[in-house]
C-alpha cells in the first residue's frame, strides 16, 4: 500500500514501484493500492478526477488507484487532508482484492499502516511496514516542536504502527536504533532493505561526460522541497559564475519552485538553469546521463542525516560522480562506495571547489562514477532488492509470525499454518502493496 506511486515524484513513489517490480521479476504476484497521481503539485489527470476507484495494469502487476483531492503537498493542513483521504479511500479496493499472503505498507510512513491493518485483518495475513523516513522525527527537522500536541500524537501513532507490524523494512541502517531504542521494537523483526534501481532505465552513456566538451554540467534532479539546501547550490554557482563552461541545472517540481526562480533572478545567475517540470523516469535517466556530476544538497538540520535519499542510488546507476552535501548516512555511504565527493552542508565554497576539482580531474570523476555503477549492479538492482524482500516475506510466513497484537488481541496462526504448508508445496505466495502508482503488486 502506497499513497505515492509513479508517476508521482519522490523517493517514496520510486521505492514502492521498484519493490513491486523486483518482486514480480522474482516470481511474485503483486497488487498495488495507490492514490491518484498527485504528488507534489496536486495536478491530478482528468481521467481520475472525482472517481472513487480506478483499475490499471502495468509492468506485470495490477494497480488500484483511489481518490485523493487535487491538493498540492504543501503545508501541514493540506498534507493531513491528503493522508486522511488515502486512509479512507484505500479501503475502497478491499472488496476487489483476492487472496493475500502479505501486506506491505509502503508509504506514507506510519500512516499507511492503519489501512494496512484493515487489509491484514480481513485477509488474515501479516503486515510489513516500510520506513522511508522517520515520522514524526523528520518533522522536528522542519521546525515542529517536540513538545507540541502533533508531536505527541505522532509518536503515539508511530509506537502503535511499529509494534503491530509483523516486520519492518527501513531503507537506512540509521533508522534502526530509533525504531528499536525509542519505540521498543524487537530488533529481530527489523530488516534494512535499501532502495533499488531499475538498471534497464538507468544506464551509463558511452561518454562519461556531456557531449559538449566545453561545458561541465552539474545536475540536481528531484523534488524542490524543504529537505534540500538550494541556497548552498546557488551561492556556489555565484562563486563560479565568471568561469566559462560550468553550468548548474536544477530539475524538478514542488513548493520551492517559484522561490528558486526568483532567487536566480535576484542573484543574476547566468550559469543556473531551473527546469520546473516533472518528467518521467525515462527522462530523468536521460538527464542524469547527460550530466557530468550529480548533486545531492541536503539541508543542515543540526544533526547527522539518518536516512538515504533514493536518488543517491539512481545517481550511482547513471555512472556519474556525486557531490554529496550532507553529514551522516548519505555521506558515509558515498565514502564507503567511493562514488563521489562529500562536502559539509551549507559550505558553498567547498561545493564550488568540489565542482572545479571534478572538472579538472575527469579521469578521477570517471572512476568515481564507475565505482557507484558497479556497486548498484552488484548489490542494489531491483532484481536483488526484490529477492531480498521476498526472502523476508517468506521467512515471516514460515515462522508463522502473523500476530495482529494491538488490533485483534490475538493471532491468526491457523491461517499462517495453511500458508506455510502451501509454500512448502509450491514455493509461492502473494502479497498486496498499496501506493500512488498505476499497477497492482502480487508476490509469489
């Protein structure tokens, strides 16, 4: 289950799709329950508007799309309204979903668990919770008080969600201590599954650098959201504006789009191009392939970053060097995989120096890009991620860990035993994933 699913932007939508596709590749039957495409602008295609439910087929799985209002994902009130709409509308598909062996609550974090519980209860199967971001902890970084009513409610709901789930699949090892330490979750049911990459879409160009040898293009592709420090990028561009051939491209969409345009105009930047356009994954892959270096400018929230953006893996898959402006898990990952240069957040001078260094050392840039690509091929293709997730689901069913504690006051081991016996005979099982995408996920 996932509110966000392609063509929605963002890491949550991409991860939900990649897991669904990876499971299908590994022989699973997958059904996806997603919201109408709406993130981040709220511009819902006319064929969906004001319908309670639609059914689509894509890339080997079925997708039930359910109603959400045409609202941009900005501000707490609008976001809450979208969340609540999906919690209710995602249940519209329940009568049309057949046998289910596992429910994977993909996104939004914590909130998706609650409609997932309904599916798990009705279908008598375990619920597995995905964690793309820690909620409500991520909201504290955006300024929400830890003592506010929303914070207390958020932590209360998170505690319920983590503890009623039969298993949890966070995308980052940085989340594990918070989930287990703060919320008292058994470490044995937490399995880190990083975001995978569809290598059939993200390929390495014949030339590592852009076809125009006179230019060095630095690209950011993704959401224009508060999670990213675009001011650091613009000030670095200002520092380099007198040097010919260096170009910064910021492509995406979101709440900061107009601010970025006005800021570029205010700084009189001629070496920055704002592409305020949401494009397909194929087009994103093409843009990454045309760049010379790829940029991850995370905002400094005063503490090391615990999560890892899924775009970091796509950057690696493109075979280009990464400039990572962050501390914590993203910086550690780039260093461990030898796939880029790490600079401190907010340090625009260091960012400018990193750009110059890569431009002047193209053989090193090529080596860094190659290291990242090889790591993805070896460990994080969607086929490998799908297989890892399938093994988690299978082990969960074989152990009979389908307790619905906190929701049913007991367990449903009788059904689990039947499923386990079927697995022993056929090696197959099926699962439901809900999200903002066009397909349905069925796991085998």
